[in-house]
């Protein structure tokens, strides 16, 4: 062990005075050091292992299981009725519920021995117009006339089932630490459908 040393090997635990943290064991062969243990010496507790940490896969899975809200579509003209040939404006509206939506921070989630929180953000939206066409994925939440940028013009009359699909992303933090990107996408399912009436215009000749 140590050059020139003799004597029986000893296992040494060390503790800085004034603390409760033990370090060791270390094996030494110095003669006469340390003295032989007394049978009345208390048992030195082993250093506990660090608590297990959740993997990023477990954190992402916990995010996808959160209670998310689901947006519905509001339209202009109001009253869920529009005209053939008239641009209709669409907007994704989030409900006033306790479920999570963009801008919210979740309650703490216990994962193993760690406390995880999530900050919710919108990734994108896709508007389904009910006549066989969709907007494609867009970051726009839409809006009303004249500034809204999600519009569609119908060519035929009838009832149209309109909805908006949403995908959410987020950040997470562990035990109140710094926010970190999550790298997971929650693709919401079964968003509510709004029925829209598309009506035609009637033209008549008026004579004086």
C-alpha cells in the first residue's frame, strides 16, 4: 500500500469536524494507525446514493399527459353565417377553463423525487373550412376584419363544419431552476367543430 509501511490494513472513514458528511472508506497500512476499532464504536452509516433523476423521455411523456384546453373557431361575419363569394375571417379562440393553453404555466408535477413545471406555448394552427380545403399549418391565430390574415371564400351554399387544429410545445424546469426547451409537440385531438351556413345572394331587377 504505502512504501515502507507495515501492519494490518485499515479501512478509514473521515468526517470534517462540525459536519455530518462521511468520506471513505480508504485503506491504509501505516503501523499503529489508526488504532484498532473498539467494539463499542458506533456503526458509521454509508453515504446515501443520489436520488434517481428523470430522463428527458419521462419529462416529455409527462408533458404530453397534461390537461390541455382545445381551441374552437370564431368567424366573421358573425352569427355563423356567411355569403358565397364573400371572404370569411377565422380566429382560433381558447376557452376560459382551468385546462392549460398558450401562456399558462402548469402546476408542479412530481416525477420520481423531482418537481417539474411546464410553460405552454402554441406551435401552430391548421384551419379546416368544411368544403374539402384547409389552410395548412400556420403560426397565425387568425383575427377579424380587416386585419385578420386567415380568410377563405366559399363558392357554393350549404352547411360547412369548420374547426381549427392546434399543436403545442413548451419549456420545463426542474426544482424551480432555469427554463429549458422541451423538444416535444402535443398534437391536440378532437377539437370542437363549428357549423357555418353559407348562403347565396338574390338579385332582382328594380324599376322606378
